[in-house]
C-alpha cells in the first residue's frame, strides 16, 4: 500500500508557493498498522472505529435516511469551519496565557492558507481557510499522480472528497479503478465505492452530490483491499511524509485506526 499527499505548500514552506506532490511508501510496520482491509479488524479497533463513525454521524442528524441536501451540506460544513476557527484561536493562546501544545500546527496551516490567498494561488471554494485548500495547479498535481507506478497498478484507490482532489477522483474512475471515498465529514455514513461501469457520465460522479447519487455505501464487514490512499493536505514534509490536514478529526484519523 502506498500513500500520496496532494498539497499546495511544503514544510518548510517555500515562499513561491509552488505546487508540490509528496509520495512515500510506508515502512512494513506502518503499512501493517494502516492496512486498508475491512477484514481482520480486532474487536477493539472495530468498536473504536464504529464509535467514531457514530459520533461523527450524530452531527448530521438533520439528514434524512443518510442523505443530505446540498443546502444542508453547505450549512453543516460552514458550522464545522467555524468550530475549527474557534479551536485555532483557543490554541493560539490569548490574554498572555501562552500557546497550547498544538498551536504550531495552526500557525503552519494559517501560513499556507494566507499565502494561497495573498498570492492569488487559491481557487474556489474561497476563502480556503479551514479547508483542504483548492489551489492553482491541482489538476497538474493529479496528472503527476496518475503517472506514478503506485497509481497505475492500483485497482482500488481511496481519495478524499475535497474539491482539489476532484480530478484525482475522475482519473481513478476513468482508469477503470474502484474509487473509495468517505462521506463528507462522515455525517451520513462511512465510505462509499464507485465504479465507472455504473456511471453514465464520469464527471457527475466526482462531486459530493455525485458520490451520494452513484456511490455504494460499504460497511466495516465488506471485503475490500485498498492499494493506494490519496490524502488532501494543507502542508506536508516531503522528507518524512508527515502531514497537516485542516485540523478536524475525521476520515483520515478513522482510516488509520484500522
């Protein structure tokens, strides 16, 4: 199994804000710990993952029968970003109390987000703060990814649902690969899989609405092996593969609990 992070900035950050693509192969121990198989989960891990999914799904109680309207999705996403902004402010330290242990992460995130906006390297949806940022060159990053042997040989690819990875989802389906993608913030379910054979027009399936329409929900008991994980990031250390997301506990954390 291999993991790839697509992002707009590196750690340490380059002042030019140029496109970066970081790919690395986990050590055997990491690969074993992060093995993306639905079979063989210990009861402890299964219980932990199920608890995380249940807690996350409670946020989407307004959704009916596991389906959100676009209006509901946008409203809940805005609420989530506001909550993340509040956490960032609290961890930065106020009134001379000093910064919290995780404040350095928020400082890096803010630096990337501010750079993308100030240099006009950001793309919609904007502003990119408290998002996996969409950036100029996201399509080029997807094409670089598609040329990697790990992608070319993969049969099943897990891709995050964020906008900058839309082209990656398209290339996955267009390559007749199985696309696995988490439900947005895991509010309406866990993961869905999509296959090109059941989709009339592939670009329609590469959005959140398309995943809801064409995706087949899967459970922890489904037998599925993921060959490649594509992770959208705010910042990545290209030497170690260490990454920072948008600061919200969600799909990535749950994936690595398996």
